[in-house]
């Protein structure tokens, strides 16, 4: 793992000094991507961890654990490309219905991830944040995440936003309630409520809307993820399971995003 981290660092320092000629190499490392049209905000539904494990005769938790390595890989890839916001759907409000042992395992992952990666995230100026309902999350999970949020709050690089105990309909109902309370108290006129007012009541209020949504593992649904915020986003789906999702796959998604943007611009 150390070798990989050093590799990331070395590459960062060399950026702009390398000259690449081979087309295959250039397409793999993203040098064929247009640096002027990198999506500002990429959101990802990290699906297929359980299926990846099942296909290998491993327990589902082995899939979740390997999925965590992909989180690291794709955070690095996004950072290198200059993506400003990366939102990852780590745990939905519906995920509590899974077997108790699986939920217990999942709740240990933020702590494990951060104990391995927080130093590196700091060195790379990454800001960690969380989008979700704090209630119901175990104390040790919340403590680990909040420590990372606090330690990185002044970082100015990539914003790594974890959707944790997040549900989109719930957040929209909450925003509606907030506006209804303000209207009932006479603070605002219901007729003056704008889209911006509604957005301001969502858990994503500090982030721009995603430019690109990626979902892995072949499902073509939103599964209650950022329904309002994804109104104008480009969607990109792949059959690849999340534990096998690579930097090259990520570049493929962004290449397609840029192709669509060029076509749209040509109209
Ligand atoms: C399992 C694939 C990182 C999706 C990725 C509690 C399912 C690995 C985090 C994480 C999970 C969350 C917050 C944070 C730092 C790291 C994570 C969960 C699941 C759910 F501040 N991976 N990861 N959280 N998986």
C-alpha cells in the first residue's frame, strides 16, 4: 500500500513534466481528457460489492472491504484530474434493513478507512465531509467521521463527501417542513418560496449540483440518491462491480461526459 501512496505522490509532483506519446498509455492515464472540461462534482453509487464477493465465493463483507480500496483509488483519480467535489453513496437510510452483522461490519468501515487514509488525505489537502442523518449512526462511527471533518475543514482541495445514512426523499420532506414552519410563523410568504430556498434546506446545501452521476454494477436506478440535485446531471452506468472499478473506468466515464458536452455545445 505504501508503494501505491508513494506512486501517487511522485506522479503529483511530476505533473506537467511528463511527455507521453503512446495512445494507449495516454488513454489509460487520462492524458486524452480535456483539462478544461472536467466535471466539477461527480457523484457515485458504489454498487456491486456483495455481488463481487458472491462471484468469488467470499462473504459479502469481503466485498465491502475491497470496495473501500476502490474509494481510495477513485479519490486519488478524481483529485489528480482536478474534480472539486466527489460524493460517494456509502450507506442509505434503507440499508438498515440488511442483516445485523453486515450493518455492524459496515459501520466499522469509516473508522478503518480514516485510520488508514486520513494522514494521506491531509497531505493532499482533501476536505472530508458527511451528508446524512447523524441519528442512528453508532457513536464510534460518527466520532471517526466528525474527527476527519474537523481536521480537514480548512483544506482547500478536493471535497470528499460521504453520503452516510442518507435518503433523498427524507431530505426533501425535511426541507419542505422547514419552509412550512417558516411560512406558518409568518417569516416568509409561501408564494415567494423559490427553488433556491428549497435547495438551501437540503443536506447538500453547501455543494453545487453534481455534473456527472456514476452507478456501478449494472443497476439503472437512482435508489433514492440526490433526486433533486441530479435533475440536470449526465448519467453514466457500467456493469463493472465497485471493487473492480478502476481509474481507467473513471476516465472512461469522464471521457463520455466530455463527448456529450462537446455534442451539446455543437447544437
Ligand atoms: C462499503 C463501498 C468508506 C460501499 C465502499 C458506513 C459499501 C466501502 C467509507 C467511509 C463503505 C465513510 C465515511 C467516512 C470515511 C469513509 C464507508 C460505509 C461503507 C458505510 F468519513 N467506505 N465505506 N462507509 N464501504
